[in-house]
C-alpha cells in the first residue's frame, strides 16, 4: 500500500468511528421510541403515537444518510479497482456494492413505511 492509500484507509476508519457514535444515538432514540409506542398502546396516548412516528422518521432519515455514505464508498471502491486486481477482490468489491445498495434501498422503504403508517399497523425496527 502507498502512503496515500494508508492515509485514505485511516480517514475511512475515523469516519466509521463517527458512524458508530451515530448508531449509539440511534439505539438510544429507538429505545425512547419504543417507550412512546408502549405509552400509545397502553394508554391510547395520541401524543405518544405522533411522537413515535416522528421519531421513526428521524431514525430512518439518519440511517439513510449513513447507508448512502457506505454506498458512496462502495462506488468509490469499484472505481478504484485496477485491471490487475485479483478476481476475488473484484468479486468481493462488487458484492460489497450490491449489499450497500440493497441496504440503502431498504432504508428508503422503511422511511416510506414510517411516513405512511399513520395508524401504527406494522412494527418497524432498524436491524
């Protein structure tokens, strides 16, 4: 690896550290969201229902940003492939891109569901 490649890799790892902090925030927000959902079902509290929906929309909006970051990195990895890279590296890079693409698509689907499910008929959770 060249020094530039090493520096790029370290920068990417530092960005991933920030994403772990974002995930911790999402977990805390999801925990709060579950308490709102519980209040709605236990006490028929309509304010809790509205706050629950809003929190889900916030959660999935944040997740989409994270998922798009990883999709962008996957695209960058494909662009950085060289003709002399091993077949295994090429296959794994394309599979990584496919996984990132599918996760991003799922994020948009879950955001859509959170927005459209005004009566909380389905259970949504980020995985």
